């Protein structure tokens, strides 16, 4: 969530790109696995995105 300069109202609602939780002041901004800018609410979500992609790749290999 991005607050106005005076802090009285919300200018923009920002959500974690993994879990959808509203992100307040503590945020992690970095490039995701698709080389796009992404916003994360915690280090757990950063790691989960990597693990989820690994699990998907393993499932594809096993199905072939």
C-alpha cells in the first residue's frame, strides 16, 4: 500500500505477486523468474516462487 505524502489516505494498493497480501512499508522489490519486476511481502514468498517453479518443472519431466 502506498500512502500519500501526508499519510492521511492510500494512493495505491499494492499486493504481493505470490500470495496477494497487501504490502505496506516492508517490501521486497526484485525481478521474478520471468525477468519482470515483482513485489513480495516476505522472503518466504520469494523462496516459494522459486520452489513452486521447480516443482512444476519436475512434474513436467515426470509426466513425459
